[in-house]
C-alpha cells in the first residue's frame, strides 16, 4: 500500500507539470495582453510605454523562458505580483478571497452529501415506490435547471418581490455594529440563496450513483446469504450493502474537492460574493496572467489531491484494491 501511494505521488508530480505547461501555453494564446488593456484606454500611453510595460512584466522573452522563470518562482511558493489593479502579490489576493469560497462550497458539499446519501439509500431499498419516483423527479429537476437562471429567478422573487434574503454581497452595511449572533444570522441570510442553488443543482448525481450502486449490491448472492442467516433487512443494508456501495461515492467525494475553490465562478459573480470565483473572473477579463495561473495552480493541486484521496479511500473501503 505504501509503495502504491509513493508511486501515485510521483505520477501526480508529472501530471502537475503537464497541467502547468498546458495552462501556461493556453493562457498566452488568448487574444490581448495586460499591456494592451493598460495602454489602450490611456490616451497618454504611446507605443514606447507599451514596450516598457512588456519588458517590465517579462513578456518580451520567449514563452519557454517565461514558463521556466514562473516555474522557479512556484517552487519557492512565489506566485508573483498581480499585473492589474494594485499589483499586490498574487497569494495575498488569493488568501483574502479563499475563506469565502471555501466556506460557501464546503457548506454546500456537506449538505449535498447529507441529503443525497439518504435519498439514494431509500430509493434503492424501495425501488419504484412513490418516494423513489418523486425523488427522481425532484433531483433531475434540479440537475436540468441552469444555475445562473435559477439564481436570477430566486433573486427576483425572494430578493425583490418578497425581500426575504439579500441578493448581493456577503454582509450588510451595519455588519460591524451587530452582535455575534446577529453577525452569524446576517452571514447565513446572505449565503442562503447561493447555498440552496449549489445543493439543489448538485443532488442528482450523487443520489443516483448511490441508488444504482446500492441497488446492484442488494441483488448479489452474499446479500441473500446474509438474509438467510437471520439478519434483519436493514442490518444487511447497512452492514453489508452500504459499505460495498460506497466506492462510487468515494470517487465523487475525491472529484468534489477541486470544486471547493473552482466551482462557484458564475454564482459568486451573480451574487457579488468576494470569493475566488469572482477574483478569477476579474483576472481573466484583465488578462492578469500571474493571478490566473495562481488560481489554476491551486485548482490543479486540489484536483490531484482529490484523486489521491479517492485512491486511498478505495484502498480503505475495498481491500481488493490494495493489491
């Protein structure tokens, strides 16, 4: 098991280098550059100013040299400085926005698993029942509705027609004057609509995987043998069936880790939440290469970490995979 984990880590390092090469190349292929956006709208900026900015940012060097210089900084955990706005260090800007995105997506992911697993289990235990059919309609309704359209609809009905929830920002204007409990309530009200959208649109995949996997396991011979030994049906479901049906869930859990920082670009932009999604969108619009690459590197690391945790989870849940 230890040798397999070490081998997996080595392959992840090579995969990470491949991701950085492709990301760096694709970003520089996009039309426009940071110097174009900074000089085009400035009537006092001439071609000489653009050349100076290009040299200052190191964009005059060959693409391979730019990548190697960037990779050397990444090894030292230096993401460089932003090329737009206040030109602050990239990691500082990411660190400021990271808690909002992590909190939003962590709460949503926890609620998705909390609701989807029981839905999948009961749908498998009682297939084709009224519960199974109604849950199928409910989760696929959420799966088929575009998240941005649902966000705009909820903002219109629950934020304007019936002003129950705030529709913009993370806190109210008088947030600093509130008590601790009032601050928690204010944060909860601002995050209620984004969290609901994430949960409602994310239930279908996990609940259907859980249902299909458990339904297949409950039809196996060892389940009939356990029932023949005198165990109750729910004992068989939770003791024998559920553990064997968790493999697809472990995979989805590992693949959900990158979404903790990269899965909320559209929703954060719609609700004006100061998170990484909104920061990434602004960086793309400004052609801020260091900031874009910083977000992509963080997402790539979480993706690879999710794959590693999924493999470890497989080995813990199913002893056969240890060989």
